[in-house]
C-alpha cells in the first residue's frame, strides 16, 4: 500500500461519482492528506441495491481528515454541474483537481442495446466528462497544481473490444479522447491523464455484471486510489498519459500486489481494453482453476452410450430445477450451439417447476445464448464462467443480460447439490 505524503493537503478535488466505489476510494485517500473533497454524485437518498449516498461519503471523508462538500449532481445536467462548481469555489476558494469517475455501462450488442441506454452511456461517459471538464478548467488554470484524471482506458482499437458492446466502447473511449485532446490543448497549464485498472475491481457495478463469486477474482478499490494519489501528486507537466494502476505502482518500486486482492492467492480477472489477447482470457482463467461454479457430474454406467455430452448436461440441469428456481429466475433460455454437438436447446425457468431439453423453447426465449458446444460443456462443468465466456467473445448474448447472471446462480445451486 502507498503511504500518504501530505502532498494533497489543502487541495480541492472535484470528484464525480464519489458516493461509492472507486470515486469514494480516491476521495478518502486524498482526505487523509487533509484535502477538500467535492462529492458530486446523484445519490442523495439510500438506494435499494447500491451502498452509500453523497452524505454518508461526506461523513467518511470528514472522519478521514478531509473537508467534504456533498453536491447532488447529474453530470448530464449543465445547470447542476455549474451550480456544484460554483458552490465548490465559494466554499473552498477554487478547484485544483478534477477526477472524472462517473460512468455508465451496458454490455450488449448493437441490436440489443436500446437507444435509451446508448443515450445514457454517451450522456454520462462522454458528454458528462466533457461538460464537467469544460466548467472546471477555468478554475484549474488558476491552480498551482492543476490535474484532470479520467477513469478511462487506453485507446485500444482492437476490434474485439468493440464487437460485443460497441455503444459502451464508444462512450468509454470518449472519456479517453477527452484526455488525448485536452492534454495537448492545455499542455504546460494542466496535467490531463487517464487511469485504468489492470484487473477487475470489486465494485457494485462489477457485482451486478459478474454475479455471485466474481469478487474473489478482483482487486479492491484501494489499488486505484493509491495509483491515482501518485498521479495527482506529480507536477502539471506530467500529462497525456494513459496509465494502468499496476504500472504506476511498479514505477514506485512496488512488487507485491497481493494486499490489494479481495482473496489473496486467487487468480485475477483481467480488465477490458488492455493488450492481453482478449480471446485467451477465458483459457487463462481455466488454467488457473478460477472459481469453478460446480463440480462436473460423475460419470454413470446408467447413461446410455448414445447420450451425448449436451444431453448429459441437461440431465443434470433437470435434476436441480424446481419451483423455487423458477420463481427466482423467471426467464426462458435458448442455447444455439455450434461445433461437434451443434443444435438448439432450451431451459424454461418461467413456469411450473421448469423444463429443459432439445429443440425450440415452448414460447419465445427471453435470452438467446450462442456458443460452441465444447464451450457450453466447459461452462456447465465449471471450467468456464458465463461472464468470462462473454468477455472473451466465446459467448454471444441476445436479450436480458440479467438472466445470464442468474444462470451462474443456477450453477451455484448445482454446486451445493454436489452433482
């Protein structure tokens, strides 16, 4: 862990999305130096599924040694951003650092992404980052240590990072393009950089995307906070860099990153957009035995020789589904399998006690999952998680993404049953 040096004492940081997760972690790290923190986020009332509000975050900042100014801000709203910026200046006398952390994510393909979601991602990630930067920059130009730090990835143009979620990639890369342009525009006046994690980080968003068990494959938000602290402590001529958290810490001589792991010793899930071959991510996790969802079903002499591996897998599925599973899932799956055991299979978890088998589902499926039959076998034998298969491009999902997460919960039930 990186020790505080006091370099941010008295500095004022304007942090978007600071009520929880990475934004709050950066706020608390700076607060330990005695910094002033403007918590610019939407959550003023407790959320039923997400932890924290701007006011609980403010209490934590004060307890850590900083001064806090909680502001209700939707960064898509120019008036709200402008009012928060003015309030920050009136309260603390200026703004020294802007951290553009607020972001929206929806990992679906072009045909499956509603325009409402496209507008949300572009509005928050791209427009919100640009707008907040535009309104804060006049005050940064008056600061002695001005910084803008965007939580966004390197501009990796490998098509694999576009094909499964074009809208999200465009929106996220919009934040990175702000860095590319503003770093050059304000070179010598403001340091403008980007920071991105090397591995998945345990946040509420990751928990929702990855489902049960994803946490042990992650690092904590502390690694991002430490890397951000080091970047924001540098002079303003340190600009135009697309930085990865682990590399920043290595540059300071750090070699042991286990203290940042949610579960030390467990294999970690690489994050999106980096140069590791994306198509190999799932294999990489398999080789390290990452979180098998359940044990493979034991072979049985009672299984007819003619029964294929997919049929055997569905025998296991049929053995564990019941009315409780149907009630908690409420979805119909269709599996379009290619390869050696090609075919169409279905899983109805919407009515009665549930049914599963070969062929078309009884009614239109809520989600269609397309993949190679060998990868389907790996997924249901615990060697390949659905989220990893999706991230590596081995699994295509059309329809309700939340049902893919619920499928992992079904695998957990199979594990508990020790099938």
